[in-house]
C-alpha cells in the first residue's frame, strides 16, 4: 500500500493513498456499483482482514460509509485520495457503459414524451439528465472528438468519433428521444419548441477539474432532430510546433513561412483534418507581447491568452469580411481568419497580406497546389495571389499506432513498390494489434500527414499564367515539396502509423 502519511496526520484522520499507484483488486473495485461510486465519490481498493478498504475524497462522509457498508455487509476502513485521481480510477474500473445500460431499462419503463420531455430535461435527478451527462463524460473519457445522437425508426443511436472513426456506443428506445433532445437543447440554450430548422449552440461542462466546451448543432431528419456535439478540449490541442510531427523539409518550410513579417499562409484539407490546430500552434509560436495578434473565427473554438479573438455573428451583421475590415483598422501584426469562404473575404485577406500583415487562414482543397487555383476561381487576380501567398500546408489526420501493442511485420516487395513505399534496411513497418490501452483497436491518438508548398518564383510565374493545379504540383515537387502520400510513407517508416491508415486518408 502506498501511504504518504502512515501516522494518519491529515485533517480527515485517515491515511493518504496514491490511488493511481496502488495495486487495486479488480474484483473488490467492482463489488460496489458504479452508481454508488460516482454518487459518493469513492472506490473500494482492497481488503484488510475482514474490512473493506475504500478510497474516498471525503473519508468523513458518514452517509457514504453507511451506504457502502449496507451494500457489501462489511466494515469499512476509509483512506483519503486525491479527488482527480479518484475520478480517473473510477472511470478505469467502472465505465459509464454499464450505467447507461441500466438507465436504458429505467428510461424505457418510464418513457418520456410530449410535455413530459421538458419537465424531465430540467429535473437534475431525472434519468434523462443522468443519461445525457454520462454520454458526455464517457465521450470525453474515450477521447472522442464528436458525439452523434441520431433518431431512427426503432431506436435512438449514439455514436462517438474516436481518432477520426465513428463507433456506435449506445442505443436507446425511441420513447426517450424527446427527453434526450430536450435536455441537450436546455443545456445549450436552444429553442426547445423549434424542431423544423437547424440550430447551433454551446455547452460548457466540468470533467475531472477541466472545463470543456461542446459545440452543438441540431439537424431535422425524417425521424426527428439529429444532434452532433463537437468536443473542444483545449488540453488536447498541440502545445508546440514539435507536437505537429512535421518531418524534415516540411518543418523548415512551414517555419520559414510563419516567421515572415508579412504574406499569406493557407492550411487546406477537409473538415476535421486538424487545420485549426495547426493554425493555433503557429499563432502560439508568433504571439509575443510585442506582436498584436487578432483572429476572426466562426466559432472561436479555443480561447487563447494574449490573443484578441473575434466571434462572427451573422445575425448582427458581423461577417468575416466586415470583421476583417474593422480588424485592419486595429493595427494588427498577425491576422488569423477562420476560413476563406467567399470573394470578398479572400480579396481583403490578400490585400492585407500585401500591405505588411501576416495573414493565416484555412481553405477547403484536396492538396496544396489546388489552393492557388481555388483563390483564382474565387475571382482574385492571379498576380495578387502569386505576390501575397508565401506558403500552403495541406494535411490529413491518420490514426497513430498504439505504442503498447503494435508489432513489426513484412509485406510483399511488389506490393510496396506498387504503392510507392520504399523501406530501408534499418526501418520496420508496423501493424495494429489491439490491447486494453487502445480499446482493442490497435490505434491510440492521431498523427498529421503534411504537404507544405513554398511559393517560389517559378510557382508565382505559373500562377500569373493561370496554370493548372497539376502543373503547379510538378513545379512544387521539383522544388522539394513532399506529397501527402510520401509524408504518410515517411511516418509509416518511422513507426507512427500503418500502411492501411495512409491509404484510408490519402488518395
């Protein structure tokens, strides 16, 4: 037993235990129901003779001690533990899945329809409220990026997007659909009576001492309103440029671009490819007390200290273009635009880059060279694009192999040659296996694949000549650009991801 104060000198009169280092007996841990453990913030961790050793955040909670003693018919010996470590241990031994299953039976027996849905949504002790809270806490624990709550003909389906892949985690009877959706609308301050139009809102929750925001979007479907919640956990975003895993030439080219005093940098890729994380990381690198950084976003996903962040409000007339005009009158050094969506925003951004500002933004294209042709298609003069643009980063997110269970393997040489993967003698290719650490998926976390194009004189000349994206790509590769797929192969050779993952995310 790892006890820091064996003399029981703490204010609670109980010894202190480092619960995350303690050899917890799994059978003992699950001898008390998850509901009781979470309600009283406690976890049985072992036996001492005929007594049950129970880790508690408050060992003087007499009611909790009585409830556990009644449930186990054993005398209790409480020990003090850190509240955050205790929450982690409870999550480890009592996943919310079991509680959710129990709640489903309770919900299906009650049924929540019509006007009862609003009452249930506002009653903090209602099964509906506990069900929704557990869905959110389980998603955060499982490192999900999105929660999908989807009404169907016969059931309400819940899916989590974990490491970029959707996984079904729960289903509930359609009788509780109204209550679940009403509860989420109450939490995100949406119009509970409006079911015909999409709505957007935001929820803030506390999870193990961290404040986590969720961006909520509703969408009317034939079976009811679908709700998608994007989990915005700032602690999961990259903290430094090294966390982006840019290799060699890509890192140097990107660093050269964002350390310039002026010009435009674009990050391209599909939705959910980590563009915002890359931009925020670059902003964090250039942000200092001597630099005025202003962002205009829709929505502001992560709040950063020392940076002026502007939230778009279309209803009030604050669009990207109008906000950008005002920002340029506020003496900025660096401007971040959440997304370039139209000609007006693109025109102002290009002009800002040409007049001494460093402008960063995102664009939806499949690769880096296509960003140039996309801006020209938006109506920006090619000579302005060529002069303003200094670099483009295209990226995708692949699942990262679990370090605890990945294993090396061999592939047929003809297959490797066909897909363009060359393996050196001292390099190995790994495949996913699956273990308890990665929930038997073989993957844990994600790694970005990058394609960084520097706009040199040749690419600027081709831009002015309105050359195609393929011609621009050939010139960029000649200049040393590493393609998305090749960067993927480099990360396969480094043991970060698998061949199948690279082929899944890169055409």
